[in-house]
C-alpha cells in the first residue's frame, strides 16, 4: 500500500513505516504531523485517484530529525575579465517517518 501526497508543494510517494526527506517543516523533532493533500492511494491493486485530492484521506507522520543536505557549490566566472566567485549552499531537510495512511 502506498500513496502520493503533496507536502510543501512537492509530490512524494509514501509507504507505511518508511522514512523520507522533505523540505524543512516548522515542527519540533518527535512531533506528530498530518498531511491532508492525498492525490492517489494504491491499496493492493485497488487505485483511488483524487480530483484533485481524495476527500477524507490523510497521512500521519512523525518528524525524526532536521538535517542539512550535501553542499552545492556555485562557481561563476567571466573569462578574460578576472572575475571569479565561489559560493555554496546546503539545503535544509526534515526526515519524517510515515506511521499511517488513512482513507
């Protein structure tokens, strides 16, 4: 059984007792959260598709931790001008554990 859910503007495929990384959420570590924008549910071959969401369906999850992703280096250069600039960015993620899929 899996579901496609919209979390912070992105779509994720979630399964029960699986951990996923999503963009940073405004929740404490260890707190329970619920997502109501469920787009699709597959229950052992029986597929329910929402128009655009499934009414009454919800995903309950628990925030495990807040982490930073790998560093992405941004290098800018203009040839023959002596201009070089190096900067980096680390995206912040939240790791969540899906506890239940209700429909």
